């Protein structure tokens, strides 16, 4: 069957059409500047990208343009829309309502909407995309795949905060975690790639990108993860601060005359490695180049990032009372050998030995630990779209 995977943001929309039998991507692309002026990027497998500038007042027009491109006489990936058998939607937050992917119906839509307070920038946009697809493709089954679902197996000791319990009861304030679709996909594929029995394994997944998170996966189930109520908690990231002393918010607010929104803007958009590097960049390629040219602030940003990753990995070794394998994934994890080397340099006590030559590789499944390493370490490229496709097929 053919599955259309939709990842809807507030002013953008990513899509892929995947044949579930071969798992080949038939076409993919991006709609940008929805509600402004509109741009569609479309690429059929084996063909060059096509860019079309056209008005997209709402997501409905954007999705209509995607569907028109898919059945275009010259470069369409399919002959007719009836060949789209199902649609898989990425939904950022499922709260405690969803511990797995679900077929979308009116009750599901209502429950997703009830989670809007937990992800006010993402869930409303996800819902807009779902409603647009339902209107344009009536009768086609739709599935919601949640970023938070994989982490719903965390025990209370991992997800409760040291706050009055009434805030959890009344408002759902707890650790939820994100990047769950990636953590689920990578942990499963890592076990297969490294010859482990997923149901009897201890795997740590380091999803390191502009947004970064780590998960502890025990016997195939998540038992802890670094992001929290929001994606701001945990690791130092591209522009996000990660864990800080909460009192810093009040301190900075008074010094800089900022309100809560102003402080949150600093923590989300002006911090992380970009902030530590003096505003140089949130891109690790820029940081690495600046380091080589003697930029100490870039070096500081790199060291802080890697140190925090290593500390989280160490804490998850303790949480699982051991570790069989570590998997690096996402943009930085898959491509930045220097980051992997620095992180693993802190973990020698685990008996990890790095294969320096293998670690030069990028963006493909590869072992980067030596054969005699006591813990297996690999690079496993994530594929959230394929994961969403698989979840969709399993349900419909």
C-alpha cells in the first residue's frame, strides 16, 4: 500500500509518499511560507526537485498542491489519488491519553485538542493538517503517530517532578519526552543491526540534532528520557538551554527587565551552543570550523554539549544497571565524528573502545566501536517518516 506521511508545522508542511511493501520513497517535499506567499518543493524518486511559488493561504491549499503534484501527468508518482491508501500524521503531544499510535476518529481529534496546552505551537498545527487531509481525502484512513507515545512506558519515578503533586493531578505537569518516533525506530533498528535481542537488551539512544534528547530503552521499552514537559529540558541544544537552575529565570528577568515570555524566548531561541558561542552559530559544522581557527567560545560550546551528553548517558547506564549498546542518530549524531569521539572519551570506564577510522564515516548504519569493546556503539540514521509509515500500516 502507499502511505502519505504528513508532518505539519504552523507555517510549513513536510511530506513523503512511501510504498509500504518496498519501503521506497516515491516522492517527497516541503510546503513553506503557508499563510504568507507559499512555496512547494516536490521531488519524485529519481528526478530533480521542482519548486513552485504559489499562494497557500491555509494548509488546505498546501495539501491540495501536494496532492496535485503527486498525480501530475508528467512527474506524478501515482496515477490517481485512489492509490493513496492511508495517511500517517505526526502529532507532537499525546499527553497521557496516547501510549501508542491510533486510527483518527472524532474522539481522537478531541483528545489531541485537549493536549493543545502542552504543545501550543505544534498540536494546533498538527490538527489543521489532519482536518485538511480529511476534507480533501474523505474515506482514506488516517493515523496519528505521537512524539510522546514511546515514552509513556516510563515509570513514575522517572516522569514525576519534585513539585506539589497537585500540579500533576490538575495540569498534567510531568516529564513526557519527545522525539519518541525516532527513539522507537532507532532502538529497534540498533538491536537488529548489532545482533541484540531487543526484548532482553539495554540500549541508550542519543538523538543529537538542533533539538537533542537521549533515551534509556530497557527490553524494548523506554524507561527514561531527557526532554520533559516541553522540549526545553535536558541536553544543551542548538538554541535551547537544556537543564538550568530555575532561579536563573527570575535573576535574568530582573537584570534584563524581561517578562516570562521574554525569558522563555531567551531559553528557547538564544541559548544552547549558539548562546555559549557568543551567538556564532547553532550549526556544529560552523562550530567545528571556528574551533580549528582557534575560537575559544566555539570550543567551549562544543565541550559543554559533549559533556552534557556524556553525563546523561552515564546516568542512564545507572538507571538500567548497565548498557549493551549506544546508538547515535539525527543530524549531529550521524555526521559529527568529533562529537561522538568527545562523548565516548568520557565513557572509557564502561570498557568502550572507539574505532577511530570507522568513526570518520557519516550518515549510514555503521559500528564505530572495536570488536573487543565491552559496549557496542553504532551510528543508526533515523527515519521518522518510515517509522510513521510502518505504524500506519500496522493499524490500517
